[in-house]
């Protein structure tokens, strides 16, 4: 079988010669293969953990940016609302003044 693997001692793996039966491999070779696979799994888990950490950092930055932008928009909305309220108060005061002048001039509605 040429599709079986065995450790080379360098951490790389290579095919088992075609005449060898993997079921009769010496225990020390199987242990080395298992150790190599365990190391590969640990490396992949570590890489995955680093990727997750980076994604969490990016998500936190996006959330902070969104929160900052929401606060800016809320402040702008409050400024606009205050300006509209002031404009409404001025228009109302002008209406009252016009009504007073019209009444003083004897103009009826």
C-alpha cells in the first residue's frame, strides 16, 4: 500500500513501502505517528484560537466604532431637535406679535 503514512523523524510523513501491512507496524512507529498527528492537531487548534482572538478584536473595534457613530448621530439629532424647537418658538412668537399688531390696528380675521 503506498497511501499509508509513517513518520520520518523530521515531522514530515512519507508513504509506507508497498510491501508493509499497516496492521503489523511496530508499536513505536504507531506511537510516533500518533504523536505527529497530536502535534498537528494542537497546531491547528492554536492557529484557530489565534484566528478567533483576531476576529473578536475586530468585532470589538467595529462595535466601538458603531457605538461612537450612534452617539454622534444622537447628538446631531438632539441639536436638530433643539433648533427646530427654537424655530417653532420664534414662529409662534411672531404669530402672537402679528395678531397683537393686527388687533391694535383694528384688523379682524
